[in-house]
C-alpha cells in the first residue's frame, strides 16, 4: 500500500531554519522515499509502513535535538483512491 504524507515543521526556537533543513536533508537520504519540498510543506511518498517508520524516527530525532517543535501532517492512501476510480 502506498501513502503520501504532506508535512510542515514548525520548530519552536529562534533559529528554526537549520532545524528544518536538517530534517529535509535526512528524509532525502532514504532512496525508497519520493520527497517533494514546496515553500510551506514537504510531500513524502512511498510504501505505507516504511514511510511511517522513517517519519516516526526522524520526527523523534527532531524533537530530541530541538526540544519543542510542531509537525502538521496529512496522509493520503493511494491504493484506496485507485480502487475507487476503478469502480
């Protein structure tokens, strides 16, 4: 099953840009993910379980390194959308 997650990161720190850049650099290192970054959010696409594992680990790392940070996320299941359009 495929999923697309759209994420926005809001570090609650004075120096927020390095935190955002670090997170984006880390998730771009995973070959199994397709990552598209826009001005206010990043879309991460891949196999459902793997996307969730990676995002969980990298979000936790961000929280551990920065302290407080807000992640806003939306998730879209591609396989469910495909099966509906086949009807």
